[in-house]
């Protein structure tokens, strides 16, 4: 069975609590998934942080990770999408 790893961006909006980065990192570590990029910063809403994580995985794995992240107490919502633009740039070069 061939697995189709593609690049996905996961965006999570969280409350600003100490230790949340470590808990989110642990979700990826337990599944042995490495992150291509991991950025955290303020969002458009006061006291809410925005995580932007890029990984190369199957869609099934990304769905599971997103659901696990949503179960964290301080996480407000999680979205993911495939990176079609980046894929087009890879093929163009």
C-alpha cells in the first residue's frame, strides 16, 4: 500500500497559556511526525495565539492530528488544508 505524503498547513487558534507549545509538540513527537515549519504569534484577536504548522503527511494523519489538537483544553479551533500553491511552485521549477 503506497502512502501519499503531501504538504499540509495546520492552523490552530489557542488561548495564551504557558506550556501549550510543549503539549502541541508532544502530539507530533508521539506520532513521530516532523514539522517543516512551526510558527507561533499573536492572532487578530487579543489574548489569542495563532499556530501555523506545516507538515508532510497523509491526509488521514493530518485529520487525526487536528482532532487531537482540538481536544487540548486551551485550543479554540484547528483547521488544515493542503498546500496547492506550493505544489505548483515545486513542479514549475
